[in-house]
């Protein structure tokens, strides 16, 4: 049975205001940001102000960026892509908080112009974000973090959400390797499971038409793997620019609103305002999450 809510606590489905949870010592504070889509002075100014607010007021141990760092390099020229990455580098030039990334579909340089270039495809974003690989993991403060590469470009100039066979083998082995007492948090750009995909979709003749680019097309396969590991506490994602929270198979699937809101056209997209998620991880494996609005349009 799935449930949808605005705040998330695991295990036990405890919600905001319950003393039992709020009294638990915080082991690690992370802030999730996503879909910054930086490209110009406007996006740079507001993204930098958001990061300044986060570091000053939230004081996180780390920031997790779940992808689409830049506006778009998927079909952009080499110069346009380089210019966008420069904007991002300038924004974080004096950021002292560690930041870890997922790769978003807009971060991949898939333009036909780049065929044959060493930076073509995923190589450029790996270089710019100094990533150890397109998927990776690490352990910190008694929690294990797994970052997935969730975009599969196709030959038609598009993409679907999913992970390839190599990454699936790695994920399976990784989950077997992690000690069962260690709580796990999984990050992906495209959601592994979402209800807010229906805000993007159409119902035609009583049949929902949902794109495989909105949610992992291999969602059932991944869920069948994850449910075997009770120490997986949550999967967090971006991509949809919408706030979302599902409890399913004792795993919390959390979507996050975008830094850019409606791609910098407005600070609200559908019913979600631009902002970030503050996530506190406790020493008993619980998760406390609060979404905080940063309405850049009125800043």
C-alpha cells in the first residue's frame, strides 16, 4: 500500500511534531537541491543566494545535487555547453560545504556536433563535476549513499529513465556488500518511483500515457531488487520539478522541487515552488525531511 505525505520519517511512519522522533539526535544533515538549470546572470544570482542561505541557516554537513546542474547541454553546441559550466563553477567557487552530484539528462553533452570529441556524451559532466564515475557510493557518519546514473540516451535524440546492465550488476553487488545494519540512501536524477508523473501525463480513453523519460522505465525491476534490502531507507530524486513523497515497500521515494522552479520562467511549477529539502538522518536510521521554499522571484 502506498501513501503520500509532505514529511517523511522512517521507520515507523512518524510525522512532524512527534516528540519521539524530534528528540532523536541528528547524525547527519544534508540539503538536497536539484534542477538548478543555470545558464545566465539571473539563474546565477538566485542560485548563489539560495546556496548562501542554505550554508548560513541550515548548516548542512553536505549538499546533494540530484542533477540538471546546467540548463541544457543535451543538444547544445560545445561553446554553449562550456559557457554554462562556467556559470556553475563561478557560483560554487567559494562554497565551503561538500557537494555531491547525480548526473541529470540536461548535463550530458549528446549533441551531434560532438561526435568524435573526447568530451562527447557523459565524459564532459564527469570532468566538470569531478565525479569518481557515472555511478558511485560512499559511507559517512553511519549512512551509506548510492548515486545512480539514471539517463539512457537513445538514437533518436531523446532518452529514457533507467540503468544499464553494467550498473544493475554493480547496484546488486553494492547492496549485498553493504552491512545490513548500515542505513542506505539512494540518489537518482530521474525518479525510481513517483506519483507526480501524472501531472506531466495525459489520460486518453481511460488509459494513462506516461513517458519513460519521466520515471524509470525499469522501475519494477529496480523495486524488486530494493525490497530485498530492508536497510534501504529512502530514494531521492529530482527531474520533475515537483515535490513528491511516497511510502512503498517500506522505502520512502522522495521527489524535490527545483531550484529553477519553472526553468527560471517562474518560481512556481504546477503546485511546487522553488526551494530545497533539508534532510536530517538520525543515529537510529530515521529520516526527517522538510521542504523549504526559496521564492527567487520575490528575493
